[in-house]
C-alpha cells in the first residue's frame, strides 16, 4: 500500500490531463476548420452554388467573383502603398 499522495502530484496529473484534452481539441477544431474553409472557398469561386444548366450564369458568377477578388487585393495594395509607405 502506497503512502499518502502529495498534493502537487495530484495537481500535476490534473494539469497533464487538461493539456492532453486541449491538444486533442485544438487538433480536431483547427484541422477541420481549415479544411472546411478551403472547400467552401473552392466551391464559392467555382460557382458551385449556381444552377449547372445555365452556363452563362455560372461563368458570369465565376468572372464576377474573380474580379471582386482581384479588386480587393488591388485595394489592399493601394491602401498599404498610400498610407504606410
């Protein structure tokens, strides 16, 4: 029979269990979140939410979203150059 446990040993074991749980949760949440974001971005930019029968609508949506992305990047560059440099 072992003697009485030291209170610091109990706190150490509890801290290790908590760290293990946090590590498992962060891997699950972080990994799946980034995967979901990438899948949604791919679907969004390729007009996955539009009707495939109307090819003009699909291509118009793709062009519009691509131009919007180019405009947003250009605006960010313009703002950096204008106000930070």
